[in-house]
């Protein structure tokens, strides 16, 4: 029975899902890929119609897609995203807003909005997204599903349109922890670590709602305890507001360096929120 997009999650729902093998660690699972990730024979639209018109079909799958297909997963389609992955809202002036099944009157969060929406609506078992400044973590929270952003560089970013190469990371969503871990093992994420110590700064909870801090602090301490040695020295020099501003500046610089020239040259008809971000960059 053909899959019906009941959540406006897909920019392209394939009439014939992509399947390469019938066996493997992910056999029986369906997935979707954010529209900044290459799928062979399909245009990578990057959330913007001008970008989509200016680019031809991808010559090959991104390595992350090829890996999942080689382990038996079936690719259902490509999902909506915020333009150029440059927002956390989950809205798109050109393609609309994917459904947040956990809270239909609320935004789904972005920029991996369609991937989170597709998983939350039960349209696929898991979905790929990217995370530069929260674009997997935040939609996972908004949609009440699981999301994983591994360490920077843990998954090959080849075949993925960059936003901020110093921060860009591939990630994924699932409705349950078992599937999340199953995908992670397939991608080579689960397993040992070279880390021998943790740093849990004493001022990391500054400005955090007390109820939320009370929930998260024991979890953070349990994770830190796994390393045996934990430093608690405060973060040096600047406070949380300054750190946020530094990140915003650095991300904007990265985004403009990678995409600014193209946006200017193609008069890319940006939505107001994305236009303001590029103007600030």
C-alpha cells in the first residue's frame, strides 16, 4: 500500500522506495533523508526552490545513505527542512510547516523538521537529519521522539550540503530507543571511546530553569561518572550569554563563507527569517 504523507513531512515521497538489499542489520526498517543529503538520481533541494532549480540530480548516494541501504533499510523519500538548514523553527516560507504530531498546534522545530515529523507521525521507522546548532536535538524534543547528534566528524558528511562546516553533524531520529541504537550501531557510532575524563563545569546550570536542572543534573552526573575522573572547574572567561553570542557569530561567519556568495548571485528568494539571518551574517 503506497505511503501517504499525512504530515507534510516530505518534499519528495518516492513512488518506488529505494531498496538495494533485503537483508542486513536494518532489514525491515524504512527511513527518510533530509533534503540536504544526496540521494542518487534525486535533486538535493536544501529547503529552497531556487537552489532546487539550479541543481541537477545527485550522481551518487551520500555515504550515510549508502550505508543504511546496504544494511537493508528502505528509503521512502526526502523530507522538508528549513531553508539552507539555517533555522530552528521548522517553518519554511516556500513549502509550509510539517506537522508536529505530539502537539499539532505547535511548530515541529528545525531545521530537520520534516525528518522529525515523518518519524513522529509514524510514516517511517527512522530518519536522517543534520545538526549544526540543535537541528536534530530540538525537533526531537518538540515532537516527543528520540534524536541523536553524535560527535562532530563521527559520520562522514560527504554528499551533504554544508551550512557551518565547523559544526555540521549528521544525526537521526526514531520513535524508540532500540531503533535509535540499532541505527547508531549500523553507522559505527556505538561502542568504546577514547575519552578518559569528563568536564562538568560547576556553572553549566546558570540560567537554567530549576525544575529542568533538577531533572537533567543527575543524568549529566551519571554520564560524567562513567569516565571515572570529572573536572568541575567553571567555564573560563565568559558567561553563558557571551558563549551564545560567540557561537552565533561563528556560525554566521561559517554560513556566509559557504553559502553567502551563492545566495547573492542567485537572488534566492529567501523567507523573511532566513533573509534576516544571512543579512546579519
